[in-house]
């Protein structure tokens, strides 16, 4: 009996090659990639492994949240939720319009970082959040705007591993 592709040896290596655009190494990102590109690629690759985020799990928080030892450069409050979700918040913005502009820029940055295999799922998106899907892996990213208790605004990134 053959194992499904997600369990075959070498799948993680293949996933890493497919998730890194043009096969370039993470450390060799061009200047146009966002500063968090290498970490985002690593998080996406870990989400495809059997142990998912176990290697980057930190201290427990309230509920099913835990700290992560792998934060995205320039983001804050990065954490894990359950076994399938990785989340980070952007810096805060003084207006909803500034957060909306930041969200559009982050969307472009993520698409440049992760490559053409990631696209917006327009039928799953709304005016306040954008959903990206990978065409080659059971992963999605949601970029949502939120208002804080201090009346500031931010963009929240959630990487979700579908299946299993």
C-alpha cells in the first residue's frame, strides 16, 4: 500500500523547493522581498510537516494559544493557535485607511515572497480581509484588519494549514 503524497519521504524537501519562489535559497532573498520573507517561507514549510509547528512552539498562553519561537521580522505578538494556525500582528496604524493601505502592501509583499503559486481567493475575501491560497499545498493565509482597544488599527496575518 502506498502512502499519500503528504506522508511520502522527501515530501517536505519537495514542499520547500516549491514554496521558495524560483528555487532560490531563503537567505538570498532579493531586496524587493519583505524583511519577513525568509521566516514566512519557513513557517509555511513547517506547516506541511508531520509535526507542523512543534519545533517553534514556545510557552503556553490563554486558551489554545502558545508563543512561537519564530516571529516574522517587523511583526509583533506572533503566536500559534492549536496545531494548524500561525498568527502575527502588524504594527499599529492611527487610522483605518492607513491599515487598509498597509494590508494592500502586505498582500503584494506576501505574493512576491511566496511566488505565483499563491493567489487571492476573491470569492473568500471581503472588504476587511483578504484570503490567499496556495495552489500546490494545503495552506492559506488571511490578512484581516482589526481595531485595538486603544483605537489603533492593525493587520493580522493568519497562516492556516488545511487538512489532517
